[in-house]
C-alpha cells in the first residue's frame, strides 16, 4: 500500500480521547500494520465524553465505559501511553516530547488533544467549590455535590450547563443557571426551541438568571453584577472551552480558533494531521472557519484523517450534528438551526416537534425534539442543501424523505 512504511516509528497520535482512539482503529482498518502509539494526558484508557454529563451524573455507581479495554488495544496492536502529557514537538525532526522527557518519533502525527474548559477567574477565589466538567475526575467530583437539598449555581446556559441542571434537578438539588445572554443556546437553537427547553427546566424546579453576569463569590453564593447573590453550596462553570494548542504552536502549525485543517485532516505542516475538537476548518453550513465540538465529528473526522495518513485520501465534511438528553427529551441539532426562517412541525405542547431552518428555501439546519425519524431525513436534506417549501416543512404528514430524493 502507498503511504507510511509499515515500520517504526509509524503513527503517533497525541490525545487519547474519542478522536484519537477512533483514528487508531481506522488506521488498522485501512490495512496499516506498522506501529501505532496513542498518547493521552489522562490516566484512563480512551473513553467517550458524552457519558460524563449523562449517566455518570445521574446514575449512582455508573461505570466509565472505555472504548476498548487494555486487552482490546493490545489485540489491535496499539500501544496506549496513558497519563502522559506532551510538552512540545519538532516538526523537522518528526518527534514529540513528553513532560517527563520521553521522546516519541513519528512518520505521521495526529493531534487530537481536544479542549480544556474556559476559566472564569472572578470565581476562582472564595470558599465555595468551583467545578468544571471535562474529565472522569470532574464528573465524579460534581456527582458528590448533587444531593437532595444542595444548592448548585451553574454559570453558562449551554448544553453542558443544562445537562448539569437536569442532573441536579433529578437528584433533588436546587439548580440555578446564570447566563450572560438573554436566552439559552442562542447560537444553536431557534427561539421557540430555546423557550420550550427553558420551560421544561422550570417545570423541574430549575431557576434562571438570564442576561446576568457573575462578578465574584461570597460566602453565601455567586455575586452578580446587579448586586444579587445567587445562593449556592457549589458552583459549576460551563462557559465553553478553549482548544489545546500548545503542541500545535511548538510545531509551527497554522491556527485559527483551532488547528487549521483541510477536509482530509491535513495541517499546514507535512506529516502532521489534526482531528476532533481541536481542529478547525471552513464550515459551509456556518459560513466561517469553525471548530466542531461534537461526538460525530470527533469520530468521523478522525477516521478520515487516519485513512489519509496511510495513503487513502478521505475527505470528511458532513454538517455539524449533535444531541443532548435532558429529562425525557432527546434533542438533536443539525447544520445551522438558527439561520433563516424557522418553521415548526408538530406540537411543542405535546413534547414532540421539529423546528426547520429555511434559508432561501434551502434547509440550512433543524432541531428535533423527540422526533428522531425527522432528524434522519433532515441530516440528508442539510448535507445535500436540498430545497423544501415552508408548507411541506410545517406539515407533520409530509414525508421528509421525499424531499431528500427528489
């Protein structure tokens, strides 16, 4: 086969999360028989992060499910080096160096270092515990605070913040969400869906402070800019993430919000690839360069990059798609769901409906609430930039699959 020679040093993957793990599997699946080294900063075998804000927070004693166990990685011929942070690299010499001094040479390098939670320094000094949610340890620490009667202040009304709020409410804790914007998930959800979701949380006892900004901690809770103090026993900060770019910068890679890549995962430096949350590329559905922080992108972009690394050029360019489970709601989002004219399909009062974003008659994005069959068709419509009349979009009796094939 063309591509990397089947000998040492082979492929090195830095970042042993979902993207790194799926890339290792894809390289083997593409027939590469050389050395694969998968290096992760966390002390765990690779796992998928969505479970941290779902089962881990909600179910007592829920195990952390690894993508493969140790025997599974050994059988695949992948060396997993856990608990090892890479300090930098040498693009000319094709090596990366760990903080403990170990040097890992590579023929091809995939950077899948992901992101780190964005910090809020004004809340980092005080007597209250301030937590984030990114790792196994974060999830277990947060779970201990979700108890009946506990008061949890959540800074950030995005997906993670709302999933934490749902978990807190289910545990019997009192959750308050503090969000600087005037509505929830304004960049991801159209207004009718955001309002529906807010109302469902309020039914569960969650309260909101929208358009409000925290300025510090007091012994009683989170102090807001308008003088109010939100009572809290613990604070969760979920205001987004920042890409882990230290290795990329040491290698001289081009960056723009993340590591710039083409549709095959190639960076600006030969032999170096990137995938997952740390990678950014031109996104036609958003009309700008962007990182895509989703489960599907981490898996599929990484697999495409791995195949390209071993000589089988593979492009990945599906529209962004993610889901969130809150209470009995399964919410899925594809494309740019807040763009253009929003057409509702179904009845929000029944807890089952779809919101379709039409831009010039083209399906730009959509949100489904407990209507997964709609999403299966809408993902094809968005990917194919298919047209859809507003009356068809709003008719629950219209089969969306017909629009995907005409």
